[in-house]
C-alpha cells in the first residue's frame, strides 16, 4: 500500500508520517519510508541524530543506478539517458517489491530500528548550494517517482512517503501514485488552502484524499475543519507530550504514546487498508502513461533527443502478479 503525507510547511506532516511509520513497524508490517521533502526531516523524526541523517545516501545521487536497474531488458528503453521521472515500466522492466532485496535498496535504503521492528528509510537528498541555478528539486524527487512507477506492492506492506510541502507534486503525475493521501491541515484558513488545491487537482484522477486535522485544541477547531473539508476529515489530533519529547531527541517507548493519538493512527491504518479493494491497476497504468506523454511533449523529448512516447508498452499493465526479469 502506497501512502502520501502532504500539507503546507509547518503543518506537522513529517511528524505525523513518522508516527504512522512507527505504528506500522510496531504492528510488525514491512515498511519502506521515503523522505521526498526538500527539508529532509523524516530521518530525525524517526530517531536518527544529525550525523546519522547526514550519512543517508541520496536517491538523487543514485539516479543512474536506479534507471539502469529498472529498465532491465525493456527493448523500448534504449538507455538510461532516455528515462525521465515519468517513464513507465513495460515488458522486460524490473519491478520493485516492498519485501524483496534489490540493488536500489542496497544503494539507497538504510535500516532504521524502531520499537517493535525496523523499517527501510530512503531519502531524496537535500537541495544544496550546488543545485542553485542549475537544477530544480523535481530532478531529485524524480527518483522517487520512477521507483513508485515500478513498484508492485501488495496488501499488508507499506510505502510511506513524506512529500514536499504544498502542491509541488502536481508538476508531474506523482500525486496519482498513491493508494491514499493524508493531507495534514491546521485549523486555519492557510491550513486548509493546500487541501483545496489538492482536492481540485485530484478530482479527475480518483485520488483517495483524507484530511488529518493537526494542532487541534478544542471543539471549535474541529468544527472549523469540518465546515471547510466536510467528510474528507478523517481524524484530528492535538498536543502530544510524547511528540514534544521526540522533538527534543528523547522519545519514550512508542507504547507510551497517548491513547487518543494511538487511536488516530489506527484510524489511518484502517483507512489505508480499506483502499486495497478500490485498486484498479489498469487505471493506475493509464494515468502513468497520461503523465508520461504530457512530460514527454512539454520537455522530455527535447531534453533526451528521443521520442519518449515510444517507451510506452501498450499491452503492459502493472500489477502484483506481474513477473519481471531477475
């Protein structure tokens, strides 16, 4: 199951995504956690110190390896140089599985020990001074999108992505790559502005969107969120002494998280699992192709010097049962 956490900067999406990752790990589920936010705070939120977080390998720095591995023996992709972030898989492409080892995980993922289990953590890498004037952060998050495009995941296994703040994921089709998107919103007008953007963009693509109200202090805050987002409001959370201790670098055992917040995480878990019955791999593949053609026409063909529409395998549908070359 693929889960995105989105929201404006400062909404608490990284904190909530880290709590959900801890919850899944404590339940014994296999988890791949991905930090796709420009600020790269997920590692510390999962308990890494600054030095450990700084040593995490950047997916953006392994883009060539990722492309070479994923294209496999696909005859429609002549070289890694012609792959862009939206390139879809086809016959001969290699696929990623949540549980199985692969060279992408070897190069980009590192285990993080949490209460009750460990998760694989992958990070895009920070936006550095060397990027200024010559690159944009979308070139780094492109590594995440390629991996999601080639991911054949099943029930009971989870990929949790802490997305970049705001609505940047609409620059490509990345927002359609998830089974469910949790939008973290504070009970303010600014807090719900990103929700309106997401709702408008997602409406035509069948994106499952639920709002998690954060920093809620009273019933008036709940009523405000309900009036702004309606039935999309899944749950609200407020102050947490456990989270405050975690932010100081001294998290208690996860089992000591407040009962109300534990209930909220269980609701997120239930909502995620419920989307499995709604999966439509054919629609998922069509959307992948749709955004690939849009990106190819707008900049990809010119950038690569190739007709990227030729990469589309018309008979291929991604799914859990698809076999791929070793």
